[in-house]
């Protein structure tokens, strides 16, 4: 791909990225709008459940009043609460259907639960209306039994748990819908302070609406449990009453905190919300005090006085002062949330479109500037390409002569300077190459002559040595009849020295051949040549007690002749240096370490001091004298050279008097001749 094409691709990628960002922001806008649309149905869903819960709780309390007193006011309140429950159920179901229309997940179960509640409530309400239609009061115990029978008809086991579960689900849905909306606005980094202010005001309004609904439910349930406690005196009703009292106190405290946070955020606030919440908090605490006083009277045994307080004073406080203000606060809260969401939607919509326009304008500007820069770069690159093509063809006289202070201008100047220097260097290199070629030819000739000389010397030295050895043997045989011990000793020393020199020359020739011969790798089992070598040594010295052990898999890839020479030296050394032992052990084995096979030859011979280990693989380097052990110091040099020819390594470990171990590797396996 040419540079021109690459630069055009870069521009296309820039356009694609900008288009992608624009599409993402438009998608964010659509998601924000969709999530905002989910909030109000969720709020209505909460309100419908809360209204139903408060109305049903109120009806349950009025049933107890009527059973004890046959008061027509209780009957009227029951009917009024029935009407409120019907409206609550209608709002509940319609809000769930609205959520389903918006394709909100998980709402099918909510609608089923609403229908179950309505069915159970209608059945309970019908039974309750039959009791109300009898127009008489009952003794406390009989009233308690009638109330229990009515509750057991399905209200306590089915309707109340379903309403409580739905109320918790509604609170969670409202909070989730609002949090998702806020998360969507977080994807718009250019939103101003006003947007975050409206978001915070909306959050507090939602919390207040949830808290007001919970306060309405808690007060009704507290009153109902107080009447149950007055009627039955049972501890479980008192425990529920105490729980609702504590919950009411907690809700009041949170409401006060929220309204104190919310008031400074609204510059146009006339203080009505603050006064309304403070009034509700004060009156709710008065109602709590009356309810707790009534519970204390029941605990003291004065149920009649407790019933009067619950029926007259607490009822008056709730119906005349708290519930009207609660209804007004809930209605205003709904309107406030709708207003805040409308403002938030308008602000975020405007911000999104401004952001999209900014991205488009910025993107077009970037593309235009990039195109102009690329055009200028391509013109400079064309000049460079022309100069380099001339330069590549061997025309070192070519010059670009480009003016400019940018990178291309400096590059062209450097190119012209380099071309001038290369032209000079080219001539010098040609001269040097000619001289170097002559030197290489001379060196190759000298190496061939040196190799031939060394080979000739080795062969020519062996001839006189062979003659000396032969004549020495003749003299030794002739002197056998008339032995002259001194002369015989001299002849034996001459014979031994000649044989030693002959062995040294043989080893030097072998060392020379190792370097010159072609390596012929084959797959083989190293145990076979090792056993042959040991059998030969046993044949030479049958009197020795030597145990030879093969350890592990000894298959490998090596030159058979060189491997034979390597093992002759290593096993021969082990045989030689275990000679002082009455019982010798020699081991030849292999092990796998990190995927590489390591061979070893181990003996229990005389060993050596590891501080002299650096002398082992040097020519004529010996760690023992000739009187101790025969040798010429070339064997391990041969071993090392063979290992290196196989791209391997060799090293040794030993301890004086405890034997030695020589480790070596033979490089990687190969199928073909190297």
C-alpha cells in the first residue's frame, strides 16, 4: 500500500471516528429520552401501590372500629377508603400497562400481581361489607373472632404480602429508572451546571415522594396495628406497632434532612415545601406520641381509655391535619417531578444537539486541515522518491535541492549531504574490497599450506618413531641372553617414550580430523558403543572388578564415529581413574531437563579438586602425574571438540577421593546429514 493510500485511509478513519462519535451521541440521546420516559410511569406505579396500600390499611382499621362501636362514621370512612383503593388499583394497573408499552423488562409479573391483589381485595371487601350491613356492634372477643375470620379469608395471607412486595418493587423501579437517567447524562461531558442542578433537585423530589408515600402507609399501618392491639392485647400486634412507630420516626427525620438540602437549590422557592414538610413532621410526631400513649394504656390494662384515644384523638389528628396535607404534598410532588423532568429533558436535548454540531464542525475542520497537510507531504514525498530511485540506480551525483525548514526540507538536505559522502566512500570501498579480496586469497592459501604442513609433520614424525621402536625391540630381544640391567632399563624407557610420543601424534591427528571431517548425524542408541568399549576394556584387564551401569534412555542423534571416539575417552578415563579401587562402578546415563537431554559418565574413582577444573579441557592440561596415571592431556580436548561439533556443551563435577561426573549434551536432533 502506497503512502498516498495510507494517508487517505487515515483521513477516512478520522471521518469514520467522528461519524461514530456522532452516532454514539445520538444513540445516547435516544437512550436518555427512553429512560426519561420510564421514570414517570414508575412514579405512577409507586403512587398507585402506595394509595392502594394506605386505603386498604385504612379499611382494615375501620372494620375494627365498626365491629366494636357500630359507628356510622366508621362505615362512611370504609366506603370512602374503598373508593380510594379502587382508584389506587386503577392507577397501579394502568402504570404497569404503560411500562409494558414502553417495553420495560420484568413488568409482566407486576401486572399479574396487581390482578391478584385486586381479586383478593374485592373478595375481602365483599365480606367486609356484609359485616357492615348487619348494623350492630359485638363484644370484644366476638369482634376479635370476626376480624380474624375476615383477615384469614385471604387478606392477610395473599393481599397484604403482595402489596408490600409490590411497594418494595416500585421503590426499586423508581430509583433504578432515575439512576439510569443520570447515568445517561454522564455520557455528555459538556452538560452545564444547570443540568446537574436539575438532576439533583429531581433526585430529592423523587426521594421525598417515596418518603411521603412510605409515611402515609406507615401511619395507616401503625393506626391499624394499634387498634388490633387494643382489641386483642396480643404481643405480636404490639411488636408490629412498635416497628411502624420506629419506621415513621425514621421517615420523618429523612424528610427533614431532604427538604433542608433541597431548599437552597431552588432560587424561586417561596418556602412552601419546607413549611409543609416541617408541619407534616411535627404533626406525625404528635400522632406518634398519641399512639404510643394508647399502647401504654393497653399495657397498663386500660383498653377503654386506649380505644378512646385511638378512635377520637388519634383519628382526629390523622384525618383532620395529617392526611389532607399528605395528599396535597403528594399531588404537588408529582407535579414537581414532571416539571423537573421536562426541564431536564429540554436542557439535555439542547446540549446533545450542540455537542453533535460541535463534533461535526470540528470534524470538518480537522479533515480539511489534514487534507491540505497531506497534499503538501505527498508533493515532498514525490521529490524524495525521485531522488531515491536515482540514488538506488547508482547515480550518487543526484541531489534533491529542496528548500524548506520542515522535516522534509531537513531530510532532503541530509540526503544531499549523505549522497556526497557516499560518493567519496564508494570509491574508497571499491579500493578496499580489491585489497581485501587479495588478502583473503593469501589467507586461504596460507591456511591450506599450514594444514598440509601439520599433517605432513605428524606423518613424517611417525616414521622415525616407528623405526626407533622397532630397533629398541630388537635390542631388548638380543640383550635377553646377556642381560645388562642398566642398559635394558634405558632401552625400556626409550621404548616407552617413543610409544607415548606415537600416541600423542595419533591423538593430534584425530583432533585434526575432527575439525576437518563432515559431521554425519544419525539416530542411534549410545548404549551399544558404550557396551562395546567396556567389553574391550574388560578383555584387556580381566583381573579388575568393575560394574558398568546403563541408566535411562540413551537414544540420540550424533555422528557414530565421533560419538565412539567421545565415549572411548570418557569411559576410558573412568576405567583408568578407578584402577586404585578394589571394586569400581562406572555409570553411563541420561536425563531430561527443560526439554534437553543431558548425558553423563560417572565413576567412583580418585576424582579431582574442582578449583583445577578449568585445566580439564585444555591441551596437555593434566591433573595427575605420569607416575600416577598414564595419559597425554589430549583426550578431553578431543571430547570437547566433538561436543562442540554437535552444538553441545560439556562440564564436570568431582570431589577428591569420591569420583567424578562428566556431563555433556549433543545439540538438537536432526534427521538429515549436517
